[in-house]
């Protein structure tokens, strides 16, 4: 009988890839709103604006505690700068790597508005073709839909001089659209991997991680139209179509008012801040102490 206790990294990476692939193939059958190769995040990029001087953000506080003043931080998939902008006030430099033109535009607007001059914006996907070095490599809500996640993590570890950090939810953010997907398309959404799968994967890769859990505030939606923008993007529905009319009818069943805004009823679970020392740094430390 096989011993199932030792985790198998190749098997878990394959399972991660298979889950992402099934989700992607399901989406490709429904893709209506954007042509293949379009900027997926452009319609919702404005939701990723955030005040770099904000207080009460538990995720941001946890990241500041992990990053030493003056360090260089590589923010992979920096989006509109939700964390890149405030972390730049604490770090020596933030390298904000972001493939979406819409997101980069929001990020640059934030840089100009708040006069933050130590963010370097890099237009690229990850892994990046050119070598980058940083004290800390960071991903925030990135990875859920990365099919080739093994090479992604290896490149992240090769870049980090001191620490790697991943911010992940126990249920991926698109899960908020799952009830709408099933109601409109008549089939359940293929689930993406998230925090628990990531922790199992890290153990299988021999990475001993520190994990802290913080309160997740999420993105606040001010109007029902904001909710519809998000859902059209997730469901690949064009505005004004029959599917859009169907979507409008069912939205009130799945949202509620909270603190002056609108929130989804679907629970995205707990948020974990996962940090680990890259293997080359662990090897260096072992060599110094032997």
C-alpha cells in the first residue's frame, strides 16, 4: 500500500494546473464580452484604486510588518497599486510588475496624484524575461488562475534575496460570481485553487511557511452598477444583451447593503499572509552556520 502522507510536489502541481485548466476551458465556451487577447481587467480597473495613506487595512499592516524599511519589493501583478503605493512609503523601492494596461493606467494615476517617486512600473507578465532582484517578492491575490504555477513560484524565489510573500484567500475572489454563473449557464463553475491548496503545495515543495490570518475587507461596491461591471467581467456578458437582462434580475437575490455600500452574500473565507525564505537563502544560511 502506498504511503499517502508524504506530499508529492509533481502530483500537486499537476492537480493545480488541471483545476485552473478546467476553469479556463469552461470560461472559453462562454467568452462574449472580450476578444481573445483583450485586457480582461480594463472594465474593472477603477475598483482597484486605493488611498496609500489609509488606516485600518489589516493586510497592509501585516505586509509592512514583514518588509523592512528601505528594502526593495517586487510586487508581481501589482494591479492599480492597492499595495504598491502604500508599501512604497515604507520600502526603498517598489517594482510594480503588471501586464494589464488598464491597471497600469490606474497605478500611474496614483503615483502622480500622491507624488510617489520610488515605484518602478514594469509592463510584463510573470515569469519575466529579464532578471530582476528584490529583497522581497510579493503576490497579492495572484496565483489562483496560474496554470504553470511551479515555474511561476520558482522564478519568484530566484528573484527574492530575503523573503517571498503570498496573500491569498481561502476561496478565490471570483467565487462571488459562482451563484450567478450557475443561475445563468445552468452548470456549476469549475473551482479554482486557493489558500489551502497553496499551503499543501508549499509543503510538498519543501517550503516551511509562516502563516498569519487577518480580517479581509475586500473591494467596496458603491452601487448596483458597480456590481454589474464586476459580474459582466466574470461571466463574460456584454451589457444590453438578453443575458445581461437576466443577470440584472437575479442580482438582488445575491447581494446586501453593508455600511453604505453593496456586498455579495457569498463568503470568500479567511485571508492568509504566507511568507517563506527562498531556498537559496536557506542554503546560504546553512552554509554560514555549518
